[in-house]
C-alpha cells in the first residue's frame, strides 16, 4: 500500500469515526457530572446561577425552552461572565462557536471562526462581562450581550489534532437569557445628593435638611449653602462628621438655593457637583379684618332728646298764648 493510498484510507476512517459519533459536538454549559449544568462565576455577593440544560436536540429542531439565566451587570447594563464548555469530539484541536439572537442563527452576534481552547481534552471558553477582555480563553474581546434578551449558541469542530481542516455537524443549540438589568445613571462622579434630590422644588424654608452619599473612609465633610450657582453668596458653611446637615435658619420663599460638599478627612477631595433646590411658595396673606361700623355717641342722642323736648315745649306755649 503506497503513501497516497494510506493517506486517503486514514481520511476515510477518520470521517467514518466522526459520522458514527453523536452527530457532532454536544454543547454543555458546565463540565459538571452526571447532569451537565451551567454555573456562573460568583458575583460580588458570592452567589452563582445554575441551570441544567435541556435534552439533546438535532440541528433543525428548536432549542429547549429551559433557558439558562445569566445575571446582568448593573454598571454596564450588559451580561455577567458566561462560562461555556462542550464535549471533545475525537482528536479535535480547533472549534467554531456561534452566538445568535435567534435559534435559526440568522442574526449572529458572535462567530469565533477557528478557535483553539486552552485544553484540547476539555474544550471550554468564557464570554466576558461588559467591557474589554484580553484573555486567550475569551470568546470575544468586547462583550455585547444586552440585558433582557435570549441568545442561542452552538459549536462544531474546525480542525483535527492531525492537522486536517474539517467541519463537523453543529452541536445541540443551547439558549441563555440575560436578566433585565437596573438602569444606571450617574449624573456626576463622587458625592451624590440623597435629600433633597437635585432640582427638587417646594422644599420647606425651615428647617432645611440636606443629606448626601458617603465617600469611602471619609470622616469629616465640608458643606456650603449659597444663593447663587457660583457659590459666592454663601448662606451657611459648616463642617460635619456625618453625611447630613440641618440648617435651622429660615430661607426665603420661592427662591433657588445651591449647595455642594467636599471631603476634609482623612484627605481633602474635590468639590462635589453643585446641586440645587427651590423653596416653597409664600403662603397667601390673611384677609384683612372687616371694617367696624361707627356707632353714634351717647351725647349726640342726649342733645337730640333735649332739642326735641325744647321744640315740643315751645310749640305748646305758642298754642296756649294764642288761645288766651
């Protein structure tokens, strides 16, 4: 048997072994036995997310509805790290992994092309959390899985350990769902207002309570309240050891005031952003008291009575004189 015959015989044997296997790579989300399951890396609270993948499905069938749930990074609004693993197919050294938005893989989010995992006997890789990843085991340098979406992934062989390039059938399609994240909005860096929130209106003029978010390891703060955004018309300036201050004076009605905070100890910091609030409108004035009616003095009535008596007496005398 010459060299060329032996070469082609080896190829046919290898293809026969590949076709006699389980129909391609079997995608799993963890190497845990006996029941494969996906386990996410611990987050900041030390918790992990696990899910057992569904039974194997052919390439043309839709994936199971038993989707793995992946946490969402509240800062970036993207997925947390996702660990993917699949069974080794014979002597394979390179694989191809695809992630798409639909089970038919018409909207492909990621296609690794020829990807060489760190271990040929236990192929696995990870999809990074929001941000940039430079690890050779990362499926991509930039993470772009959005929160609140379901994604589908699959894998197949691209190259055997003998050096031959070949494409195996795709593995079972698995799905994963990224949790809905929390909106993250930080209008400025450093200290943030807690009460009153920036731009609040109808704040009481007395007492005036202000609080802010703590700055790590800070033991003393400086608080300034002013009438203008340039902080030149200062109303009150104080140093406190807590993250709150109460001004006992009375502010003007319907006016805008501005305040800011900085750390003093153990090390001074920059000023926070300048925050503002508006005081409540002035209460309506009370109605004027009713005008009292003027009463006739008693002496006027006395004079009227005396005058009337004199008129009557005079009239009686006149009648008597005429009769006499």
